């Protein structure tokens, strides 16, 4: 192989392959560490290929300062962007261009950019959080006349050409030393490859750095997976982990908390996964104590074993880019202080759609959501990183959801385990708690899973709404800096009224129960873990809005009580002024007796995507479908229920506002005990004496 001198005049040397691998420079007492390597989809999956390579020319979208702040200007820019996307994107990456897990073929005459989600180097994150100050890009390139060109971007998305090299002969290896100093606010490094005279093969590429020898990443991780009746999903995920050679020497143990009745060991995909993982896999049977109970068990087992420096929370119903696990461990090892390192989430249905890139808890309203600057649901198949301006600014977060999140055991030792919340807000509360203790969270580009997006779920209305409300209030009592949690109480009251006028009486009851349990204090949180869910499901039985009918033949016929005004049905999209007017009118309308015919036949059929409160509230009954499209419920207005629930809603929110400070003191005083390994051990006690399942037991 020809070793080609690059334009900086520095010849290349050997770099050991594999993220986290090292080579030593004894004289300087430093070691060269591979931070990340070029990768391709494990199964040559073309649905995700644009997360690995970008065949389109760079076309940076408009700057926010040029667009203007008016809605009309922003809508016009969005239309222009969509039209541009429709014109471009015709270039197709063929599966046969993916030569291996690390090698890619660029066809003669073509340019391929590796400025993609999984292969661009997120320089600003490394500069902000780690001891690394300079990286080296090493590219092995085959093909006469082929060129590699290195670029960098700034936080505003503008890019600059940095360096380049050209193959003289059949092949060459190129190294580029690249400083991280210019990346204070954001920016990436990446490289493009041009196949000039013939097809070119990018055999490998690695990003490495010199670090002090006593800081070389050598840590290992325990992976914790909580599963309940997702046996096929979980078994397939285990199979992915078992087939990933890059995890050898990185993963100590994979602990699966089996909390369901449909067991992962009964899946047709489990035998192959079990064979691949061998003694690395351990399945623990325990009762259904929710995601927080399952992940707390993984945290507890990791601390108890004392082997791993990290525990990785991983949802059972995900597909994982396993290289991301290695990257997360390497990054965490090189951070200046113990740091939680989380992954991003792509939609499992639209695999190039970035669903979660960074999460914050808004301090005044105490709502979780995308961090400022993040555009939710961004499709990287249409506009990849190089052309997407907002992706170049570093996104700082409060927490990372536990669909994929690496937690140092040092953090667990200091602040405790998960709160016993069953589901919802356990991950965000933990991130806030860690932040207050001085441990940051980084949502790391290039580390990701594919998961069912939250927008396809019904968890704001069904039994999960109880946990949303209760746990949000508990988190606010622990961490909100505003009197009475800022707008917490007022917004909770507003939402209750919306559910009431929408005939969602079961949701109102669930939310009432949640608030009553908040008022009851923290003392019984562990005790209630295994019993709350069955009680909630029993409580909503018989409510019309909680009775789902999946057979269309069983749904009653829709009969309108009057013709639509001027032939126009109420729109689910209304202006702010119109919404305010409806908020005044609809509660008063609920005082009228509902039409008798509406109790037998629904007055409207409303799709889930249009089921806004101000649309539903106009009817005395309606068929409303679920977000996942599997069933519908027959909502019916009940004046008696409305009056009773309204009276209780007002009373409980008044009590919350009055007792906020006292409640906050109680929860904050109890936090250390609630999250201690010793308290959790007592909760796990019924299942601690059970022998772990091994291959010989099955």
C-alpha cells in the first residue's frame, strides 16, 4: 500500500482499528486513542443509509436572522425548503456500495460526503466536555486519483474547507491533525471523497486523539433492559447486541429485568441471542414494578457487582446502533468530570426521522420537551447535517430519556438510584438531580436507537396519564425553584377543564387520583409500586372514553343532530383568539342537558389527529379513534359527571397551591431514602432470593 504525504507535510503512521483502541507514545507519556470510526449499516439497510453517508450537494438552509421573526416569513421559508427537498434527493445509494461494516464504495465520477449523523465528528461536544484538544482523522482510500477533502463547520452552519489529499497510485492513507479550539458554540468535522479516475473505496476512517496514558479509556459497562410482554422486540435487541463484535471487552453483563407474562425466553428469536451472548446474559424475574423499578434494579445490580464503571439504560423495544455504545463509553471516560451520556432517538417507522435530539425541562411551566433550537421530527433523509443549520449548534440538555442512557456508577453512588415512580419522569428527574449535584448530561450525536415515537402513543389519556401527572408534580416539588412550581397548578387546572369539556372523564379521574396521591406524600411510593397499575385499570372500567372498540362493525352509526353551518365542520386548527373564546363558552355549554339521541348514536366521528378539545367539546357525543389506529371510543357527555368532577378539580388544585411549600419540604427530605440502594433492596426483596436463570435451566 502506498503511504501518501498529505498537504500538511505529515506522513501517516499506524492507528489501531476499533473505537477505544490505543497506540502508545512512551516518550511523551501519552497514548493515541480511537474516539470513533467510520461505520456503515450493519445489515446494509438502505432505509438508514443517509444517516451514514450523504450523496447530496451541500445546500445550507436560510439563516434565522435572514428569514425574520414573523409567522408568514417562517412559513414561506418552510415551503421553499420543502420544494428544494422535492427537487433534490434523486441520487440513490445502492446496497452494493456498502462493502463491509467499515468500508464504502464511491462510484467513478461521484462525490460522497461522510458529513452524516453517524460519521461526522461532533467536535463541539468533545471540546466542551472532554480533555481532548486535537483530533486526527486517518482515512484509508483506494482508487487511482481519488481525493479526500476535510471540512469543518461553525455553530451557524457555515462550512470551511480545511485540508485534502489525493491518491497517487492504487491506494493511500491520509492523516489530518485537526484542532478543537474553534468549536466553542458548535460545529462538526467531516470528510468528502471524490472518485476521480475510477471507483474509489473508503476502506476505513478513524478519529483519534493523544491523551495522557493514565486517562486511556478502559472502562466497561453493564447494560440494563427492562421488558414486559415485548418478547420478540427484546429478543431481537439481544440478538443485535450478541452479534456486535465491537462490544467485546466493553460489555460486562447484559441484565434483563423480566416483568411480564409473555417471556423473552419464549420468543423464537431468543435461542440465537442466548447462544451469541453466553454468560454475558442474565435474566432476572421480578414483578411488574415499572420502568423505574426495572432500571433501578439494573443500577442496583451494577453497583452490587462492582465491575462496571457505567450502567446503560436501554429500552427493550428498540433497535440499536451498537457502535454508539462504544462511542458513549469512550466519550464518558474522557470527560473532565463524571458525565451522563445519552443517545438520540430515531423513529422505528421512518428510520431517518430524528425524533429526539435533546431534552429540557422548562423551569417555569415544568414541562419537558425539546431543547431550544431543536426542530422535532427532522428527517435526515431529506436534509442531512451539512445542509441543516440548526444541527451545527451544540445542544445542551437537562436530561436524556432512558431509551438509551449511560450513567456512571460514581453518579449513582453520590445521588442514589431512580425514584420509585413506576414510569414517566424517572429519567428527567434523575437528570435534574444529577445536574444539581454537578453532573452534566450530554445527548451525544452518533449515539442512537430507533424507537416507537411518542407521537404514536395514547399515554396522555389512558392509565399512563396518572403517572404523567403524579410524577411531574413530584419532580417539580423536588426541583422547581419557583413558588408553587411556577405555572404548575394553574396549567394542571386548565388541562383538567379541557379534558372535562372533551368528555374524557376517565382521564380526569386518573388525574384526580394522581394529585391526591401527591398530596398523600412520599412515604408510600415504594409500597405502591406493584399495586398502583392494577388499581388504575380497575378504576376506569365502565367509562365510555376508556372503553375501546376495535371491531368497526360494533361501532354505532353516526347521526348528526344538525347540518354543519354553511357545510363546514368545525376545524381542529383554530387561532389563539378563537381558542380563548371556546375556553369561555364550552364550560358553560356543559351545564345544558345533553341530547337524548346523542346517547345512542354519536354526532360525529373524529380522527385521532383531529381530536382537539375545542373540536370534541362542540358535540354531545362522538366516536374518537386512538393515535395508533387500533380502536375507537364512544364519548358521551354527562352533565352530572361534569359538575361533580369540576367541583373536585377546583378543590384539589386549591389544596395543592395552599400546601405546596410543606409538600416540597417533605419530598425533598425523603429523597435520599427513596433513592438509596438499601431502600430499593427492600423493594426487590421478594425477587432477590430467586436464582438467576441460566442456559441450563431452560
